[in-house]
C-alpha cells in the first residue's frame, strides 16, 4: 500500500502531493515499482495535527481519486478517512478500501462500508470524537488490543461488514517501547483470521531511537518491515514502494527454502 497524502502537513514531506501533475507522476512511479494499493489521505493524523473540516477534506481527496481512476483505472485505491461522508463519496468514485484510523468513531461509517461492500481497515485507536489520539496507560497492551479488535469485529459483522483488515496502529497512543512489543507479538493478532496491515514507514519509533529525521529513516523502515512480514504482516503501508517490494521478494525466496 503506497501512501499519497493530499495534505500540507503530513509528518514526512515526501508523501505530500497537492499538485495533480506531481501526484500522478508519483502514482505512476509507485505502479512501476509494483504497488498494489494507493492510499489517499486528505488530513494528517500525526501527533498535534489540525483537524480540518469535512468540506476541505473532500476538496482535497475527491479530485485526486477521480484523476487517479482516470489515468490508472487498474489500480486499487484506498481512502484514508474516519468520516462516513468522505468514505461514501470516495467509494462512489471507485475506492474499494476504507482505511479508518479511528475504529469507527463516526457511527455511520460501518454502514457505509457495508453499503459499498468495501474492505475495511480496522486500526487500534485510542482517541476523541475528532480523531485526535490520546495517551493511554496499558496494564497488558496485547490483551487490551485483542479485546478491542474482538469488540469492533463483532460490531462490523453486525453491520454487515465481512472484508476486514486489522491494523495494530503503530505510533498511535503507544510509547516507543510499546510499539516494539506489539511488533514482536504481531502474530497474536492472526487469531482473528483477517489480513494484518502495518504502517511503520518512517515513524518516530524508527527515527527517535536512532536520533535521525523521517527523511533519514528508510533503512530503519526496511528493517522493521522485514520483521513485520516475518511476524505475520500481510500488507505494508509505505512511503517507499520499491524497498518494500524488495523485502517481500527476498523473504519469499527465503521462505521457499524451508
């Protein structure tokens, strides 16, 4: 899953595309590098980000989705939003995946997913009704996450949603140490029987321990993506497609020898 943020403030500058020509060039590059999904986001979810109104989010993502579908009709598009209204419009324009960081804080979102028979990315999230993540102290983070996923999956199924993807939410309401614990225990979430998506790309759990910047975090991202796949990840959400594809290819070679 290649990231294309139609925002001015995402934490990694290399993922910001607010010009159609630049966006299409980047999408073409990702397709050449064998991306499977393009994930379009109109609002940053980094710590301390501004929560924009629905109107602005729609004005950002809708032209991008239409342009990508026009020029690259074969590519699968995901919409990164927690708003039912945006998800509904995006799916009507051809998006097939709703990537929701919030776990359904918009009460209508699950119904929209069911209406469009879309795939739904269920992320572990602790936050408020505006999509702002909040700090959390966990007694047992893995068991609490398992309970969270079990409860949300039940609600999704009740709404008629079956095509679910689990996202542990790296970087969301977790300390750096907790992020690494979740990565180490990632395989435990296979018990639910759904694909696991991980978004580790250039995040602070990489660049803070190494005392570097997001721009300098590609090598660290590749290391953690490798560990994620070894621990059960099915989908890598990344800024750098070629390197992630190489991880999958080499691990496939490695697996074929066992």
